[in-house]
């Protein structure tokens, strides 16, 4: 990514701010070149060459070149559209993944597409590519959507044993993590059309590959519609509204779902976190109803979309605002300010913060005594390396990554502790987590820190990933039940530790490195 940033600046692939865009500074674009290279390297390392993968890679190359040309030369929409059609057409024809059966969408029998299979598939792919392209309106938004979609598509691939799709999903997932490090607000680079076109193409290809591999046993076209329902419905809504107002459906404006959330008073990070949560919810519903009758899934999709937009409309009509008051500290009643007991308790809890700063890693000391397998040791080592690489050591500009990585380390250590077969270790963690939770409750009650719960985009991703993973494991029977149960316990404990860390770090962000260093040292000791 640093090389791509420099290249974009040198060749003039930069994005100028205007009245339609949210950013205020000149920013390099064409960041999608980095994950284009990552995806094109897949056949050299992970998957066998087959007609499907050949079609995927050739189409990817065409789509990538189209995006690069647009980012550098601002080609006309006509040529960009032709490039998208060429790339998707090559994939469909070479891979033979056209949708021949839509399933029983209306409860009257399966709908066969017959001769319309290839045109229908082409229209669907082109439509989704443009939908994701249009959703790239905020820092980290399109990449986060892709990250979540790749996670769920990878779980689908794992459940049906589709190795090629699984490897593509894994590489896409990892690429998005690397890109989000540079694209989280405030972004240092945009993905540009190079990125948004590639992401839409890869996700559409994954859906088609899974449909062919699964043969409807686990997933169906409507399952993919639920999974990606929010960006698709947003695009359809915006384009329909433009046409009804007598405007071109491709004319850019600020009527997208994320723009409307901004108008309700949410911050940039708050909008992105909200969007992540909604995408996770849609994807979880898709996994929950996977394998159900298609007509049931159709009703579920309609209900989700209708409920989402109805809720947004009600908030807008009621003039609701998410904007926080300037005074972050809120009390339930004025009388509390005149209570000496209230002030005394507030003072004591305030003095306890330096103690809790060091107590957080110390409570995890049992991780040192746990006997672990080679796999667990390797996972912990990889986790430490990633945290060290991704932590913003020099800049320290963004609590998004620093606090998120602290949570990631705590989660990994809690998981290892809860995998112990020694009962005293498990009982110890229950007691210590309970005491820490009591401190958190008291701290929030006596001096409310409302913004503690307004998590950043990365924290939202980590929280929901950790909570959804155990459920997905049970949903598709991917791992033994004891691992699933341990993950649920870890999720509860990790949230307590996360909120405690946020309270500690809220007023003293310089403690980020202190806590992180102590957690890294603890992890390193546990490896030996």
C-alpha cells in the first residue's frame, strides 16, 4: 500500500474534493491496485488452475485495467461500462457459472432461466459491480462491506468444501484488512474505481462459484441477495428516486443510505460502524435461512429491506438526531451533583484508573501457565506479529486501530485461557471478570462516559466478528462444540475487558502503548 500511495501521487491519480464528496483534502486514489496484485497472485500459491479460475483471473485483469484507466485518465462512463461488461462476460462464458435456476421464489415451483441464463447473470453481475462502486462514499465503507461479505462467503465455502472459493475469500479478507489500515477515517488513500470495480466483481464471482459448487444444497441466488441486500437495495432506491425526479440514474448526489445517516447527526465513524452492523445483520440472517425454501427467503429479504428503510424514514420524519451534546458527562438527576457520597465515590473511582490500567494485563496472567498445542502457539505468534505491524507506532493518530488491536490481543489470550482443562483457571477468570465488570458498572454509573459505547469502525468489526463466529461454527458444524462454547464465554469476558480499556484510555490515550506493550510481553512469555 505505501508503494501504491506514492505511485498514485506521481502519476496524478488523485481525488479532488467537491460539494458532492465528504473528504476535504486532496487524496491519492487507485488503492485497489494493491489488492488486485494480491488476487492475481492466488494461482501461484493456493488454488489449481481450472476453467472457473481461469475465467475469474482473466475477467479480474480486464476489470482491474478498466479501473486503473478510469483512475488515471477519467475515461468516459461508456468505456468503463464496456470494460465491466467485457470482464464479467469473459468470466461467465469461460467458467460456465450462469444462473440457470432461480429456485422457488414464489412457492409455485423452480424458475428456470433457460436461454436467458447468460444475459440475466451478466445483468446481475454488472448491477452489483455498480452497486458496490456507488457505495464507496465514505472512508472504509466499501472495504468494510467487502470484508464482512468475504467472511460469510468464506464460511459458506468452508461448509460445502469449495476450496477455490475459500482461498479467494481468504485473500480478499486479508487484503481488506491491509487496505482498511490506510483507508480508515481519515483516509490516506482511496480505492478508486480500480478498487470498487474489482471488489464488486470478486464478490459477484464468489457468489456464482458458490452457487455452482453448492448446487442449492446450502445457498441459493436469493441467499446471496439477502447477504448483499443493503448495498443492492440502496442502489435501486437511489436510482429509482433519480428517475422519478426526471434525472439520470447515474448522476451522483448525496441521497445514499450513508448520506442520510450523516444528516441524522452520526459522525463519519458512527455511520461506518452502523453500516457494518447492518451488513452483519443481513449476512447473519442469510446464514440463518440458508437452505430454507426460496420463497421464505424472498419474504425475509423484503422484510429486512422494508424494515430498514421504514426505520430510517421514521427517524428522519421525527427530526431525530444522533448528535451528542457538547458535555460528555451526563448524570441522571441534578440531586446527584449535591451528594457528598456521589462525589466521594466519583473521586475514588477516578483514582482507581491508574490501578486498573495495569490490572487489565495482570488479570490475564494465567495465560502463561496454559499448556497449548502447536496450532494455538502458532496462532498466538501470528497474532502478535500482525498487531506489531498494524499498530500506528509513530503516528499515534488513530485510536481506531490502537484500541481495536488491544481488544484483539485480549480476545486471543482469553480464548487460550478458556481452552484450559484446569477448572481453577476457568473459575479464576469468571471471578476476575466479574470484579472488573463491577468496576465498569460503578464507573459508568457515578461518572457517565457516554462516548465509551460509541465504538469505531474497527472495534465494531472485531466485536461483531467475535460474536458471530461461534454462532456460525454451530450453524454449519465447522468445529467441535467445546470450541463453540469456549468462544461464547470469551465473547462475554472480552467485552468487559474492552469497555474497561476504553474507560482507562479515554482520558489518557498515551496509555495505549503501555497496555499494548504489556499485553505483547505477556503473550511472548506465554509462548515460552
